[in-house]
C-alpha cells in the first residue's frame, strides 16, 4: 500500500513538472520573452529598488583635476571601451560613487559611476 501511494505521488509531481515545462515552451513558441536571471537585478532596481534608493544614477568623467557629469548613454558607451572597472567607494562633488573605470593607471580620462549607473549600463548593453 505504501509503495502504491509513493508511486502515485511520483506521477503527480512528474505531471505537474511536465505541465510547467510545456507552459514555458508554449509561451516561448508564441514569442513571449521572459527575462533572464541575469536581468533580475536591473529589473529589481528599476521596479522596487528605485523606490527605496532615491539617488539618481550618476556618471562623472574626470581628466586631471577637472570633472563633469555625463548623460548615461554617453557614459555607458565610454565605460564599455575602458580596460578596467574597479569597485572603489569614494565621494566626488558630495556624491557617493562606487566604480572607477579607466584604460591605464596614469592620470588620464577616468569614468566614475555609482551603483545605479553601473546597473543601468550593464542592462543597457545586454538588451542592445
């Protein structure tokens, strides 16, 4: 009797699992795009995280002692061309920044971003 109950339970679980797989395959067949797990963080930041963190995405370009605020699209394009991005917390113009991106260790052009801008740039290049 115990074996029969376990066998029935197995078939119920298998049927439910196969039904879920069938549902996902059917949705994909009809063109429904489901977000990948890699985009979950940018989704969380855009939907929920932005309600908790009210700081705007920030990106500064710095050359020698001068710095200027960049728009995000330009910033993301330039950051993508840099050789390295390091996670370093520092403050510039009373703004907390989390990433420093540059091509060399010398005092050349550097791009400084906060976490929100970095997340945006990561999602920006995954979708384009």
